[in-house]
C-alpha cells in the first residue's frame, strides 16, 4: 500500500488554521467530509472516540488521528500542516505540526491498519518531516509524499 494513492493534492490542507486539538479534529474531519463525503459530525465522533482512548500524537511533531465509521465508503486520508505547533498530548510530549487523518469503514480494518503503519514509518524520517514542513503548496506536499515512496 502506498500512502500517495490515498493522498492527492486536494486532500492536503495548507495551512491548517486551528490552534488547539479539538478545533483541529473538527477542521480536519470537515475537510475530509468535503472531499469524500460523509457526515462530518459522525466522522468527528469516530475520531474523537479513538482519541479519548489514547492520543494519536505519535511523536516528532506528527499526529495521526483516526477512526472507523460507516459514514465513509472506503479508506480516506487527508493531511496538512499547521503554521504554529498545537499541543496534542503526544507520546513524546511535543506539539504537532503535521497531521494525517485516516478514516475507514469498520469492514476495512486491514487497509486502515496498513495506512497507519505506512504513515508511522514515513513519519520516522526526519528529512521527510522537514520537507513536509517546508512545502509551499498542497501539490508540493503530496509530491513529497509520492517521491518518498518511490523505490
């Protein structure tokens, strides 16, 4: 599975305008709903339910909020970058600037887990994080992801 298959430029929000975690989750679920349909309230409920269990701030300034919801037909990913760091209760205590939101239907758990794993592996690369933080447009952000997955 390639993350770039699910993350075209129109699924990238630059910049994310929110300044706190609740508004970030609302902004990104509304952005996802505007791209792929689904009720934004149901999407946000699914993501917030998962977030209540344990923060999805995975460290290095990256958060991967996610959830499963029948409000989407298939696995959907949106991403973005904030201009200012947002406190997110991340594992390493660092605020986040890069966000990858993943929502999939309950019946597609396998691809959901694959997408989360792919994002986590990519987020470990400091060079990639730096390039994404410097991306000047949604198109360049998506291209950086695509290029990072090339053999």
